[in-house]
């Protein structure tokens, strides 16, 4: 019953989009996508049949992608033994890794796939999943979000960073640059969120009083980022987001029963006054100096240190948050015998051996004796 393969396939815009027999969206289609061999094939035949019948193009845009090849760029062939079968990938890695590989591939050229490439995607998937798990684990007792204006400076800082990054991701997704968007997401999760903010927050999450504003503020920032993360990756890692929602508190999922109920979420507008260049530069130089102290076995942990700075950028933070940023025990006044000393933009940073004893609960050197709790921990326990 075929008249001509190209005429018949080119007529799908009429048979599928305009017949009303299928739940196929609107006419003209938002997008036709196919391999680069279809410029004179389906793309053209669809255009010709619709122009002839209706004087309109059947699509608003077309997207051309390359062919799937092995990691050396060679065409897949059974005789060469370099074929990667999707069903085998799904059994070994699961369908989410396959979906992530598609999204991470630069489709404008040929798409490379191999076990090594899939393993790299599996690592990225594990990072996304583990970050999401950490966020959920630490907001499980949060019932309502703290108003943005009441958040701490570091909470505002990470939300402002998240706002910028997710705007860039959404802009990339809108023009079908999924790999660019996911690379930005990966960098944010590894560097800003996991590498800095979540590490900085652990002390307040675990040791502050349950309802302390400092703790609830950190939980609020994490819940907001989780909501944005889930709504952003739902179109790619659908099964994973569906699973995450089953473990999410109401403050994150709201009324959503599953991934199909999830609405696009926008991060509240947040302004951070902190100088990101100074913050990151000081953190990096401090870390370099600490690595040296650890190698020389002068300290085992950064909590064995107190910090001093005359940086106006850092001094805009509460003293507790200055100590948190470097994961040391205290902010103190300038003293002698600095173990660490460096400058950023003319501002001085120094670290000294902590003057107090180690608290057995929070491990910060903020206690009068190693046998008793520090003031904060004593209040929290009471």
C-alpha cells in the first residue's frame, strides 16, 4: 500500500499531526529532528507535501544530528565487533545512563559511544544522584521555607550562584544545547554546591539547635536548590526524579504525586553582596596552605585552627560564618605565631593554632575542657 516512500513519509504531517487520530501535539510541529542524511529526505519531502497542500511549512524548526559511532569515530559494524547495543547498555547501566549519554553528546557531529564513555556518564549520574540524596537527607525535618530576606549571607550566596547557573542551563536547553547545560550543572554541583556550600553547612546542620535560624536557613537554601534541580533534570532523568519525589518532604514536592505532576520551579530572586572572587581566592589559598600543614603533620584537621582577616569582604559576614567558610573553629583577633599567612587584594589572612579545647560533640575547638561541651552544644543538647 505504499505509493512512494518519500511521499508517504513526508505526508505524516497530515496523517499524524492534523488527522486528530493521535495525541501528537499541534500543527505545525515545534521541531522535526533526524540524521544529517534527511536534508534531501524526510525534511524535504515533508516540506514539499505541506507547501503543495497548504502553503505552510510543517515545522517551526529542524534539528540535525550526526550518526552513532564508536569511541574512535568509526562506523559501527558487527564484523568489527564495535557495536554497542542499547538493550545491553540498559541491562548493565540502566536506561538513565543511556538517556544521560544522549543528552551529554554533542549531536552536531557524530555521537561517540563506548564502555569508557558510558562509565564517564555513570560517574556524572552518580554525582547528581548522591547530591540529591544528601539534599533530601538534610531537609527531611524542614516543614516551611525561611523567608529569603532572613537567610544568612552564605545561604544567599549559594542561591545567587544557583540562580545564575540554572538560568544558563535553561537558556542552553531552550536552544537544544543539552550537553552545554549539563556540563554547567555538573560544574555547579561539584565545585560550588558539594565542594564548598554543603561542606561548610555540615557543622550547623548536625550541631546547631534543631530550629536555629542558621540551620533552618541552610535547609531552606538546600530545599530551594533541590526543587530547581528536580524540575530541571526531570526531562532527562525521568525515572530518577520520580524516585527522588517518593523520598521528598512536602516542602519540596508539594502536591506532586509523581514526576508528571512536577511544575517548573523558579528560584526566588536573591541578591548576594559578597565578593565571589575574594571568597573563592581566599578559600583556594587557604586550602593550599592547609595541605602543606597536613603533609608536615602539624595539624590533622582544619578545626584545629582559628582564623583572622582584615578583609572588608569577609568581615561583612558574621564571625561564625567566616569560621564556617574556612571550616575552622573560630574567628579571632590578630595574634602572633601564625601557621598560615597570605594576602588577597591587599587584605591579610592568618590562621593560628586554636586556643581552646576540642568539644566532644561538634569537634570544634571552642570548649573550655575536652571533657565538657562547648556553650553552643550544651544549649542544643538541653
